[in-house]
C-alpha cells in the first residue's frame, strides 16, 4: 500500500512538472518573438509567435493563444502573405468563440483586434467590400463598449481604409475626428504621432499625394500646437491663482464651520444607526426568503420525482391492457385484416409513446449527470451507423460517409441513438439524391457530426419548436414528435448540442457538436 502511495505521488509530481514546463516553454517562445519584433526581425518574430500560439492553444490557454495568433496574422500580412494571415485569423476567431463560451461573456477587445487585423489585410488586397464589413464590425464594437481607446483606434483604421481606396476627403474627416479627441484631452504629442505615422505609411506605399497632404497638415498642426500650449499654460496659472484665493477663503471659513461639522456628525451617526437597523432587518428577511427558496427547490425536486414515478406507473399499468388488445388484434387478423392492422398500428404507436415519455422524463431528471465515456473510433462508428439504414433508403438515394480515423472519448450507445434517429429520418424523407454523414474536428476539443440530405426539408414555421416536446396535438400513428427532443437532451448529457442548420436550403442538415 505504501509503494502505491509513493508511486501516485511521483506520477502527480511528473504531471505537474510537465504542465509547468509546457507553460514555461510557451512563455519563452512569446518572449523571444517580442524580442525579435523589437529588433525588426519580422520573419523570425512571426515564426516564434506562431510556435507560441500553438503551444498556448495545446495547453488550453486561449487568451494568450489568441494574442499570439493575432500577432502571427499581422506579421504574415506584413510579408504580403495575406492568405496565410487570414487562415491564422480564422483559427483565432474559433478560439475567441470557444473562450467566450467558456467564460460566458463576449470578449470585445479581442474581437476588435481580430477585425482590425482583417481590415488591414483586406485593405492591402484592395478588397473593398470585405474591408468595409470589418470596418462595420469595429464600429459596432465601439458602439457596444463605449470605449474611448477603441474608438481612437477605429478612427485611425477608418482613415487608413479611406486613404487606401482613394477616398481622401472621407479619410480627412476621420483623421480630424481623431485629432479633435486628442486635442480635447490635451494629448498633443499623440496627435502629432498620428500625422507622422500617416506620412510614413504614405511614403511606404509611394502615395506622394497623400504624403504631401499629410505633411502640409502636420506643419499646420505644429504651428497651432504652440499656441495651444501657451493657452494651456495661461489656464494653469489662472487656475493656481484661483486655487490660492479659494484656499485663503477656506481657511477663513474653517473656524466657523467646525460647529456645523459637529452637528453634521451627530446627524450622520443617527443615520448610520438607522441604516444598521435597516440592514439587520433586510438580512433577516433575506435569510427567511433563502430558507423558503431552498424549501421550494426541495419541493420542486420531490414533485419532479413524483412526476417521473407517476409516468412510470402509468406506463406499467397500461402495458397489460395494451398487450391484451394487441393479442386480440392478432387473433382478428384473419377475419378482418385491415381493421385489425390499423388497431395494431395504433397500439404500437401508443406503446412507443409511453416509452418515449418515460425516457424524456428520465433524461430531464438526470440532465446534470453525464454519461460514462470510452474511446471510440469515429470512422468505424460512422460507417456502421450509415450501413444500418441501407435497407431503408430509396433506390435513387446515394449514401456516403466522410470520417477520419480519430478516437474520441464519448458514450457510444447514446451517440448511436442520436445518429440512428437522424439518419432514419433522412431516409424516410429523401426520395432521391443523397444522404451524407460527415465527422469534422472544429477546434482543439470540438467535434461535429453533420447529417445532410437532399429531401424536402423542414418548413420554416416548424423549425422553431422542433426540439420542444408537446408543442401540438399529433396523430401518434404518424409519430409523437418526441424523437428530436430526446436526442437534444442526450446531446446535452454528452456535453454537446444538437441544432438545425437553417442556412442550408437544398434539403435538411442537422449538426451534432460535441466537446468531450
């Protein structure tokens, strides 16, 4: 027993050391990349930032990975490798989305930086529509956050966009807005830096007209700054003089105000005492409400259990009667096959409805309890599920599966349940064309099963409630409508979600996304 304890401690230490080493390596790569960037060795900096990006991503440190990914995309663009840059930024967008889901709130600063990098790339490629779309994203984020710093960056990027496409007058308007903001905050050096950067970028692009205009405005600005600084200095001196007068006046009033302070303190003490009493009463009420809420939750859980037991008991009570009616229908099959067959069909539909209600209730009660998992080969699983429906499809329908040989940890039985339901539905509603099952890796730990068919599709008015049970009265012989709600709850217990791709219009497409 002691030997096992020692072995466990050693293994735990090795895992901790490996994690620390991986984190240290990623930090070192980023530090080296920043050093190379300072030395203007852009090719080396880009390579190191990309390595750091991968290292942070493998650790699940999305924030640092995103920052390094943005630097990588920017440096690719600097080398005129816009395609590689856009590919990296696409990965970064996935990471931002994953991190937003993990944190439960939008990451405006990172999305702003991503849109700004894309804007620079599209402007350089002279892709006006896409650049305008990214500029609109910057505007939207600034409106949502009301962030002054982001607004200044947006104005500068907006001016660069207009200048890049020859819209100099509109670019001048954006630059003037930015200069006015710096002017209001008395950040004259920052305003001068805007003009200098604009001149340098115009020279780098051999835009002599823009460089000349920017230089002319820079000279005008430099002259006006001198006057502004003199005015500011005068205002400072006037302010000091006024403050001195106020100080003298305050000292004169200090003696007479002490009595008022004493009276004020007495009143404040009375107010504080009243506030303490109020807080005590509020706290007591909160404790009582909390107890009531706990009792309500406990009662709700008990009612939920009673509901499940009630459904189970009803199913058990109905089973003998349904079996007896089914047996009678079997006996009457020879004498009246058509009515007996119809009765048989309705009995089977009712039995299935009872089973589905019971399964739906059990899933709702155990939604927070995940399934046991094991490693499953996705290629074998997808091939097997598609083969199982070959006998159900129409002759004019082709079947295909696209799944790499990847193993992930999941519950095979319940995953089969979802895929079988989706594939059988596809076979039922596809008269000709195709049924395709795809498995794709969408991120560091995100996977998707995509079931696509060329059938009639789902009417728009039915799409909203298709994953909700009991939304309308149905003929059970035509289906109880509980299949998709059950699959949706199973997907949640598999740590995923089941959705309909509403953008697909050539038939029907369901997406099962898992995050094992």
